[in-house]
């Protein structure tokens, strides 16, 4: 009887340890430290360039506009009788250019 009690106590202890450590490892990493004074940060680093996304922003297309472009590119691929990888490459390029074949 003592052996069964001791096995269940050991099992419960191990289970609590595993659950506790699992939660500790699931935490997000600490945020990077920020310089204490903003003047020191600007003196060390050159002026920041605008984000790359700002240079190449495209207007968001509605689902209907995307569908129309896709259909136009498919029709152009059909006209050229493209199949397989050639068709995939053509359509990808066509869609990137907004329906105009490159």
C-alpha cells in the first residue's frame, strides 16, 4: 500500500513540475531595450530612411477587381494556347502587372 501511495505522490510531483516549466517556456521573449535618452539614439544613428513599404505601396484591389484581372490573364493565356508551367508563369506575371501582359 505504501508503494502505491508513493508512486502517485511522485507522479503528481512530476506532473506539476512539467506543467509549471511548460508555462515558463511559453512566455514571450523580453522586449529589446530602448536607449535611455532620445538624444543619444539620434546622435549615434543616422537619420532613418522611410520604410520600404512606403515606396512601393499599391492600391488595395477589391475582390471583384482581382477576379476581373485573373479572368483577363486566363483569357490571354488561352489565346496564346499556354499550358502547364508556361501558363502559370504567364499568369503570375500578367497578374503582377494588373492584367497587362509583359
